[in-house]
C-alpha cells in the first residue's frame, strides 16, 4: 500500500504538530484533519499544507471511521486520555513523549492499546538520528566488542521558561527522559540502578525545586556502566554526543554543524557553532521516525520500533533519578512497580 | 505571489529532471507538464509527483500559454535550441549546464534571452552549497582580507562510461566547468590565463582523447592565483573542497559525511566515507538553487543569481583549458572572442 | 644559579628512575649518584648517563653532604621512610606518587618535611602536560566562565599484571589517583563527596578484589560536578582527555598522536592510533615537571608546584572511592581525618 | 661504535648552527670545536654546550686530524668552498641547503666529495618529519596505490627582511627548494617539467625582483602531476601540509599544534594556532636528521639518506621555476645540463 492510502488525524497544532504535519505531507500521507483547541492555529496549519478539515474537537477525529491513525501532539497532560480514546476507536497511535508523568497512568494507557490491538509508537526521535543509528549499528555488529561503558552528553543551548520547568515534571522526566531511552536503545539492556548528582546554577530554577546541571550514573543489568551529563545551558549551542567503550575499542559521535568550514586567522583556527537546537539537529530523525510509523500502520506484521513499554521504562528511570537526587543515594529500579506488561522488549 | 501560482514545464525526465521535479513539487510550484522523448519516462515521472500532463513533444510545453517557466533538463545538444524556443514563447528559463559546447551558439542563445526580456538561470548548483556559500561570505565580509590564492579540489568517485566521455566535450567542459564557475564565484573576478597539466590514467579514456587527472592553473584579473585539482576517480568517494588564502588568513571546507561517528579500534581511528556523489552532497544546494529561480520568476525586480553570461565564461575557460593541454602552454582568455554581451557581471 | 650547580641523588633505577635521570642529564643537573638494591641496574644507569657513582645503599646518598636533593623513584612501600631520611639530612625531595597508601603515614611524612624546612614535590606529572595546562589556563583566564562540570577520561591500553594489581592499593589509589589530582588542579577546589560504580571485566582482576572499569562521581566544594571514567583497557591505546563546561562554554582536549596523517581509502577515512602509553604521551610533561623541581631547589622563594598535601588529598579521594564502591553509597570526604596540616592549598 | 667516538667540528655559530650543536650534544657526539668569524658567537656557543675549543678560522677545524666530520652551517656563499676543503681533509660533511646557487659550482663540489671518498649529506630536514615520513611510508607500502597527484602546501608565517630576499637567490631557490626535495622524496621520481605562476603581494619584494605568492606545477617522469603552493605570509602561522592521491585513495597531513585543546564558546569552536615556525615544527626532524648523519659517519656501509645529488636536483628545479616565471612558459628540466654524476638516485 502507498503512503497516500494511509489516512491520519493530527491532534495538536503547536510546534511539534507542525513539524510532523509537514513531514507527513511530504511523505504523501493523507492528512484528513487537524484538531487544536485554538481554531486559528488549527485553521492555519490546515491551510499551510492543503488539509481539507480542521476542528477544535479531537472527537471529530476519533469518530471519523475513515481515519486509520492519529498523531498525539497535544500537551502532555492530555496524552493518556487521547491514547485511550484512539485505542477505543481502533486507531494506530503516534504519541509524543512522555505518555504521562505517572507510572500507573502509563500502564493503563499501554494496556488499553494492547487490548485494542492497535499499534502505538512513542516519539523518541533520537533513535532515528544518523549518528546514533550508526553507533547502535557498531554495537550490534560487534565493532566495539563487549560493551563496558556508555556516556551520553546532552546539553540544551538555553533553559525553557521557569513557568514551563514548574510543570515539566523536573529535568529527569522532561529532558533526561530522551537520554534514558537512548541509553537503553544503544546498550540494548535494562538499567538496574541510578545515582544522581545535580546543581541549580540558575537560582530561579533552584527555587522551582529543579536542577539545571546533572550527572546521572546508570548500572545496566548486563554490567555496563553508563553516565549521562545534562545541562540546561551550553553557550555554544545544542550538544548531543555519545561515546561507548567496548572490548574492541570505542565508538563516538560529534555534534552536527551547518557547514564544514574552518577559518584560520592570526587569532585562532575556528569553525561556526553547531546546529543550534533540536529542530535543526533532528529534522531528518523526525522524518525517519514518521516513515517508520507509517510503515507500521501500513504493514500488519511490522511493529513500531519504539513501544509504549519503552516510554514507560524511560519514565521510570526519570522518577528513580528524581528520587536519587532528593535522597542522595543510589536508587534501584526494583523499588518501582514492574508495571504492565511485566517485562518490556528492547 | 505564492510558489503555487508559478506554472512550469519540465523538459527531460532523466536523472536531473527527476531531482528538479521532486524539489519543485515540495516547494509547492505548479508543474503543468513534463516532456521527454521517452513516453514511459515522462509518464512515470508525472505519475510519481501527481503531475496532470506529460508529453513526448516539448512544443506542447512551449505553446502552452499558461506556463511561465521551463526547466531544461534535456541532453546538452538540445539546450540551445530549447532556449531559443522558450525565449520566443516568453518563458523564463532554467537551463542545466553547459548551455552548449560552442561559444557562438551560447552567445546566440544568451542574446535571444536578453532580447526576449525573459530571465535565464544556469544550473551551477554548487554556488548554493552551505560550505561554499560560507566561504564566499568569508571573502565578501573580509574575514580573510585581500585574497592571494584559491584551490579547488574536485574529484568524482568514479568515471562515467567512455561512451559518455566521447560526447562530453572533454573533462574541462564537462567536469571542470563547475569548478571554473566556482572559482569565478568565490573570488569575484574574471580569469585572464589558464595553464593545464593532465594525464590519462585510464587507457580507454586516453584513447578517447581525454584525460582523467588534471591540474588547472588560473590567473585572475585581480592578481589572485588559482588552481583546480580534478580527478575522475577517488576511491574514497566524492571530494569537493575549497581553500582560500588571504592577507588575514585562510578559509577552507571539508567534505560532507553521512554521520559524525568515529570508530577507534586496535587498528585505526576511523570514520565512514564521505557522502558518495553529487546527489547526496548537493541535494540541499539543488533545492536552494530552485528556490532562487522560483523567486526570480515571481519577482520582476529579482535577477537570477547565475546568468547566461556566467555559463558562457565557464565554457570559455573550459575551451581555454582544452587548448592549453593540447599545446602545453599558458592560454590567455583574450585569445577567445569576448562574445555577447562584451562584459559579464560577476 | 645554574642547573649544573644542583647536585642530586637518584633513588631507584627502574623505569621511572631512568626517565628522570635522562631528563636531569639533559637539563645539565649534576647527578652525583644513583642507588638501587640491584647493583647491575644502578651501574648500568650510571654508565649510560656518565654518572660517576652508584650504590646499592641509599644511605650513601643521604649521608653525602654535597647532595642537595633526592629523587625517590623506589617502590611505593619505601617512599615514606626515604622521605623521613631525606628530610633528616636536609635534602629537597622529589617523590613519585603515591607517598604511601596510609593517610597517617602520609601525614607523618609531610610533617617531617615541613619541620625539616626542605621542599617536597610529588610526581603528578600530568599537571605539566601541554593540553591540561592549556585547559587550566582557560579556567583561570575565565575563557569558559563559571564552571559547572568536569569530565576526565583516563584509560590505559592494557592492564598491569595481576601480581601488581594485588599490591597496588586498588585502581582508585593506583590509577585514579592521577585523575583525582587532575580534577583538583583543573577545578581549583576541594572535593566533598565521591560516588563510584565499578565492574571487573577481567575475571582475574575481579578475583583479586579490584575492578577494571569505573566511573567516579565527584562533588566539589564550589558546586562543580565531576566524573572520572577509568578503564584498565582501551584497544586503541592510551586515552587521556578532559572536558570542562562553564557558563561561557566548554574547553576540551583530544589525545596526542604520533602524526597528523589521514588515510582515505575505499573503506574508511582513518588515522594511526594515538601515542600508546604514558611514556610517549607525557615525556614533555616529565621534563617540565623536573624543570619546576630544579627551579624550586635552586630558588629559595619558589615553592614546588605540587605539594605533599596534594599527594595526601589525592590519596584520601582514592580511599573514599574504594569505600564507596564497597558500600555502594556516596562517601563524604569528611568521613576521613583532615590530617596534617588541617588545610591544603590548591 | 658509540656516538661519543665521533668527533665533529661545527662551522657557523648562527641560528641553525646552534640548533645542530644542541642536538649533537644531546646525542653524545664529541664536538671538538666550533668556528665562526665572530669570536664572541663562537665562544658563547662553545660555552653553552661545554665544547673545549672555538675559533674564528675554519682551517683550525679542517686541519685537526682528530676530527671525523664537519657541519657546514655557514652562509650559503661559503658552502661550496668549505665542502672542497672538508673533502680535501677527508672529513664527512653535513651541509645546510643549498650547496650553492650555481649548478656548475654544485657539480664541482659533489665531484670533489665523491673523489675524496667521504660522505656528504644535505640538510633537507623535512624528510625526517613524522608526518612526511608517514606519508612516504603510505606511498612505499602501496596504501594509496599508484600515484596520480601530489600537492605540497608550504607557507611561512611572515617574510624575511627584503635585504635577505635580495641575496637569497629568489623564492624558488630559497624557500621552494625544500618543497622540490619533498616532492622528489615523496613521489620517488624525477621531475620533467615545471610551470610557475607568481605574484608579489608585498611591493618591496616585487621591487627586489621576487614574488611572495607562487604556484609551481610539476610533471614527474612517472606521470604523476604535482603542485606546490607557496606563500611568504600566512597570518595563522607556519603551514606545511601534503596531500597525495592514488588509485586506492589519498593520504594527507595536517599542521602540528602546541596542544589539542578546543574552546567552544558562544562565538565559535576554536583551537590555538599551529606551531609558529620551522624551529618548533621541525625540531624532532632536525634531531632525526643528525641521527642519520651520525649513523652514516659511524658505519662505513651506510649511505647518508640525502645526497649531494639530491641537493643538485632541488636547485635545478629552483632554477627552472625561476625561468618559468620570467618567461611565462613551461620549462623542461632537460633545458639544463645533466650535471655530475649524470644520474641521481632517489
């Protein structure tokens, strides 16, 4: 079947909703309608990509029997409910991360999806980045041998507004959650224990009860040691690197740059700053992510490459990290309920 | 006016015709029809991008009064005639390089375009590459001071078939022509003299009267020294680099890679090969090139950034280089007719 | 005063003793005698560098009133006693790290040195490496602003014999001790807490009660977060890198290589392996270290740039890390006695 | 035999004489005397390295029967005569480049050396640089297959005084001569033809009849194409790079840097400038060059790795380049006398 035969509805016309809509449009998928509580936003997005319908009521999309799949790009607190509704109406689901900030809520959503027999994919776009895919390939192909260590560097150019931070669930569930998924994806093992060090360099972020610089240590079930270095601020821009050490050597990646130009003057040998933020850095990854989702929707035998269980495990790690920081102690993941289903696949 | 209001016809459904058609489609331009002597090729391309019409007769496009512009993606020996026809029918023209292999033919085509008052842009796509644009910006902004030298490295991964080489006009008019344009573009000056060294490493290419390895020396009117290093073969893939030396320092670029990953083993510190050929390397440049053409078509006051005169100057340099190789002597550009119009703009 | 006027004795003619002797010889220092329990080793080293005397009894050096300074290059378990003897005989002391594996022993040795009024320098040679000096300069000069994080990567090409590991004091007192000193040196602050994750990839090392892969988390008194990544094995060779993040940006270094050559083939873009081990990597640092020691010996007002207290602090961190691994908990440095003198200088 | 058993005299106590003296001293060679017309310079150099004798008369060295070899570090116009004198007194000769600026003079000197049966090595130090040696090894080992092209980039940070330029023999015999030797060394073939483009960016240099920016094209006897890019000025410092293309790929080197540190700020990703000039860049090469000379002096069967014939061929290329620039035409090396002996070894 062709991409055109897939009929989707988009829930949420904000920044990420626009990105996904543009990509689906270029892929030739039939976008039936876009829903957003802001009628103007929904209308504008529909107009930009020649979508025939828009609505302020997501139910118009859920109830449209011609629609095969939905993209949930709404605020986090609506994700779980929309998953339940989509599952009830037998639509495949692409849901932005995180599914929810409560493990029980996530479990219920995942259970509903599985019982409905629809497919759900969680938006961990970084798995589709060319650098990280190449690193994963090096691991899978045995190019670095048996793994010993993984380091993930993940720094944003500048922090979001404090108003956002207050409702974000904290740095570990909001920002590090991507890195937790990346760690599981690259190593191919679950994590048994986390230990966290953190600091609030920004006084306002500290007053909001969060940190903006953190190191998260990971002990994997297969013996690998991991560490994530996060910062809400990096003067030189978006910093997304990984390094893995194994028995045969190491594999690592650098940031992506807008050009390869070097300027050599009497002062320094310099190049321009890396791509500034996630939209620039991960645009190709967003596209490949949706290619995979479209493929899973069109082919009954194809599982989405990122599952609801993946979303749950990343959230659990975020909660464990939050607890470790609070109590200044290593936290075992076994302190948390194992959830539904009891075991995930990696 | 929007991209959609621009109505174009595509002449030629081969490799480069497909690339341009895909880009125009994504830009939202209205592609009215595609013409190719091979009806199947024309039909397939039309079908792929939802184009309503296709034809084996270019006249169907020239005579369609609703069409504003044409893209000439046919074989080189048809370029000039199609330019004349398009000009006669008052259509703007995007023409792949080279316009022709004969200076008088080029002059006549350029004259016809100017007299018809339509716009013509020649497909020197590399001017739109992020690396080369950044280098040009360094020159224009004075980051390297007054220029002394420019080096252009331009190597293909592997040679075209000898059958193609025999009708290509020779390496300097076929391959180096891009580098001649790049040299003029980056330095912002005309070239007074060329001197060439060449070798045929491949015996078949030599038997066809051509070379596959060449160094082309350039003396610019403004005193800058230049040199282009060409090879039809590079085992590691497409190699496209530039380095400029000026009084304040140097600016250079590296190749583009599919990822930034380094693999460190007991043998070496290694990375994957660069992007393999021009389609991968220059896809963004092809897009930005057509954005500029569409913009020039839609805005009466906007000149296309690459003119017919640019096409002529690059061809003249190709002919001079061919003569230099034949006679093993430096060749002045003044040995060639100045053409129409007498002076170009850079 | 000239280097030649400084008269030194070397205690220990093993690997590091040879290195220091060669350097002192090139610096023009007068080496009066070399002592080693192995007469052949002492004799050979003396012969190689034209040293007039050798002995199997260190007392011959301590009692020689013409000798101003000694280099203690003997096995670790003899360091403290030789420090006491040298101090008693009013000789300046250069001592290889660690001073001892027991804090009380170190305290007594440092106290003896201070009471004798002689100078002592501990052999943390990495402080004199061009890369790390440049990073320290970036910190001191404010090029990266207020510090947030430091990462130290420190990996050996291959582990020492298990027989050595058994008497080494464990990875944290033997190998990481260099990194602890580097962390204090680069950040310019003491460390309050350590937390360790470790694994024994090599079963024999595990059976000896040690680990060969470790991540050590550091919380500095000034709020900076740190982490050291150690491995006894790296297939690609000696790996010694640092990265510091601050409010104005980041500063980092790469490994050192025997050449800057890149080989581009049909397989990869590759370079040769980095300098293989510490003698190659740090030869210049060893020289500059001794230049500083000689300078401190010759100039009454000059303090050695690495003090006995620096040696004590690094050891304490090694002991804290060992405890953290054993008990899987963060360990405060305040759990250890503050020692003599109560406060160090950084 | 040991280095100590070799007794040498140094002719010339200027910059390069000091460098060689320091190196010989560290190698343990016995330096018997140093001669310089300036008694103070000779005395100071002798004192610095503990040399017992100094003189203002080179004959004191030539006539000292205990001396095995001389280092000719005097001004160029004295080289040939000192070679004749040294040969007459049966001393091995290390001579700084160039031997002379006249081919007949060089021939006579080479002939005198051969007839005397002594060894002569010319100071093309760059052959001993780690980068260039590694590139040569890649060529010899077939890592890049059959060669097609070589590019040599050779730029000084700033020009010498115009007073020096006036007596230097011109850029091609003074500066490019090193690159000519490097080209022959790396490719392993003689050169048949040169063609030169040049410009005098500095008006004073132009008035002195010389150029300060040049591109030199080389056609090798084995079909390889070469080009040397020279500049007397490079704002970022000493620039010494090579790139070779062959049928299996390419091999290239970068400049050498004082450290590997990168500073990432809000402005750029930058590193410090490369090593600034030849003394910093080539110190190890100067050492290894003298190691080879000492080895050839001590071992009857060992030929010096750089011969007088190598000096002659580089000079001839310099003269050919000078002629090419003057007449704006390619110059065949066969236009020059073949010299003595008729054929060189590479």
